[in-house]
C-alpha cells in the first residue's frame, strides 16, 4: 500500500485555509461569512472537476470529498426540509453555538456588561408594565462602580400600532434568574433581542440581533463541510486501496496514474 504523502505545498495551503478560517470565525461578520461560502463552493466545485479528470486513488479521494462535502452543505442549508416542517438542528450547529462565545473577540468595553448580565435580577412584573419602565428598572438594578448609571442601552426598533415600542406592556415575574435570561425573555415578548456593541446593550429586532451569530454559524458550517469532505476523501481513498487489493492477501496494487 502506498504511503499517504502530504507535500510542503499542501501543508502551506492547509495552514493558509486554517488561518483564514480562524480569522473569519474570530471576527465574524456577513462579509467574512460570504467569503467563506464563496471559497467553500469554489473548492467543492474544483473537487468535482478532479473527480472527472483524475483517476486511481486521487479520484477516490476527491469523490469522497465531493460526496460528504456537498452532502453536508445540503444538510446545513436545509435543502431537505421546508422551513415549517420542524427541521432538526445538526449537532454541529449546537457545537457552533457553544464555540461562539469562546472564539468571538470580546470588546473590552463589554466586559462590565457581561458581568452584570450574569447576576440574578428579580423581574417583579406580574402586572402589565411598559417596556421602557422595565428597562429603567434594569439600569437601576445593575448600577455599580464600573456601571455608574447601570447598563447603557440603546433601543432601535420600529414603532408599533400604539407608538414607540417602549410603551408596549409586558408581564414577567422571575426570581433568581440571571439577567441575560430574564432580559431576553422580556424582549422576546415584544419581538426584540439584545446584542453587545461597543460597550452598549443594543436592543433591536430579533433578526438584526441574530445577524452576528448567524454569520459565525454560516462560516462555521462552511468549514465543517470542508472537514467532512476531507474525511470523506480519506475514507474513499482507503476503500479504493482495499478494493484494489488482489485475492490471497498480497500487497495492494498502486493504481495512481
């Protein structure tokens, strides 16, 4: 059986892909996610050409790469399920959710806010209370030497039928729950969410708040597609060598052109 060769040029190419991939996850944005998607589709498309024009073990590698790479992209893109069919999440999606806070670059200005969000803040609003008053209450409860006026907040949301969203009544009665959870529950009742931005808690529509984490996920799924493609390539190459082994347990035939 021929040895698996990994040339210096391949090592440099792999290092470049890993470096760019880490940067795109570390500094997640729609631009990085788009670049990752374009690069992944290019590599998978070139792999199709390799399947057509190469032979032997190399063709087996690229065939496995194509099957698992494109297969993962189809699953991650939800091609097999309609949006309302209760599509199950991939395990890699949950893994990316856990990796996001570890890999994303934290802004030093956000650290006091992150600490305040981890502390339990009672939400004693069993009766309908305007959202604006709840946010003022949160600022009062989170005041500290580092946050003298509490968590700085900026609300960017369209007005509802009854005027500014701050006037929308909300009911929530929670005790002993971290603020990050209780505040998220309050905002979800009016279709909003929060995200950290330059030392400020930005409160906006749920879709806008999800853009950053979704960009991280899109880039992450692209790299998972390449990883599964690589593993599929190794599996295809191993199976090709095993299938080319002549009867009687003699050495495998090297069919590399």
